[in-house]
């Protein structure tokens, strides 16, 4: 379980960056604002994920 959480945590962070890059290339313009707000949203979301993973640990032996 611990290895799966670590893997999903790192993959989620990496995929978010790829998604932002695709949005910037596709739409340009205002999509440039997305990376500016990325750290503001990504860190709290990842912390919530980490908190929930500790709570869900007993359900996945």
C-alpha cells in the first residue's frame, strides 16, 4: 500500500504538469495563467490526498 501511495502521489504531480503544458500549447493566451496558480492549488490537493491515504490505509491491507 505504501508503495502504491508513493507512486500515485508522484504520477499525479507529473501528469498535472503535462496537462498544463498541453493546455498552454493548445489554447495559448489565458492558459498561461494556469501555471501561475498551479502551486497554489497543487500543494493543498496533494496534502489532502496524503491525509486521505492515511485514513484509507486500513481498508487496503
